[in-house]
C-alpha cells in the first residue's frame, strides 16, 4: 500500500492507497515543532495495520519536511519514497516567471486536476490556510493563479483587530442579511469568500478564453471547501482528496 502525506501550514492530511483506491485518510494538526520521533508516533499509530510499501510526500512547511526526512530514514528505510521537490518527475510544465517559487502542493493539485478532468482547462480552488486558485491549461500546464488570505486567517484577524467582534462558528447563516452580530459575521465570511472566489474565477475564465475557448472545470479542494459548496456559483466539482490523488500519481511516475 502507498502512504501519501500532504503537509500544509495548518493541517497535515494522510491517505493510504491500495492501487488507485483511497482506502483511508486522516487530517491532523501540523506542528512545525514536532520532531521526527513525534511524527512517527503520530503517523505510525494511524497507519498501524496497513502494509505500507511506498511513501509519497509534499510539504509547504520546511521545518516539518526536514523532520519527515529523518523519520523516513529511521522508520521507513526499506520502502520507495517520493518527495515532491526539484528533480522529481511530475509531468507538469510550470509556465511561470520563477518555477522555484511554486509550492509543491500546487504542482500536485495541477497534475491531479488534469488527470481527473482532462477535457478543457481547469481552475483548482484550494481552501486552506490561504485560498489558492491554480490555473491549468488543457495540456496539463500550470499557468499561474491567484493567492488570497484563507477563511480562518481572515476570521482570526478580524476578531483580533476589532474590539467588539469575536470568532464565530463557520456555518451558513439563516439569511445573507444577518439579524445579529454572529449572523452578520457568518454572512460576511461565508458569502463574502464565495463571492471572492466567483469574482476571481470569472476574471480568470475571461483571460483563459482568449487562448482556450470554453468554460474551465472549477474544482474545489481543501479542508474548508465544504463551507462554500452550494453557495459559490462557479464551483462545479468537489475533490476533497485531490492532493492525495496527485501524490499517488507522482509516485507512480517515479516508480
């Protein structure tokens, strides 16, 4: 079985694949202070009982990636390991000014999106610590995108800077017009971010149409994606395991 690990700034997502089938997945908190042994205690407990013979990793947290390398050396010495970094075959051309700036998770998502939706262009909307919109050509090329503060970051910042406002549960309120402070905050957050995504998707789509006619596939992923599903007017696919699927595909390319 293949163990895939996607280390994000807020959460780390793990998944176990049997062939192309995702058997089980987990989401845990990312703590860049964790040592290699602490990572093993956490990850090893989760995957106990699964016969792991391969490992595929991407990380946007350098400190955690360093400890992951040590963990792999100490506890997975005899299995094939793929770490998404320069030198790894991804099959994703990076048509940007500085390819070294592109996060590994964005490359992985591009490959998965093009593989799952090969017809036409695509826009991947990844709702995480930041909200990433990654643009994919019909040929599977990474064309660039847009980055915005994530939903939780914005809520935390508002609560910290406004004396009479506080953090609220992120759920859809009963109406867009909030009848109290909690509902007003929920409306501004949920509907506001949906509107932001829709606005960016419309603008990106207009630029894409100059070269690639047709509507792009708009694919939502990330832990906070369910908050805007059914509210966004442009998202037409939801792939919660998109990054794990991409990690599996890249591991297969390098096997």
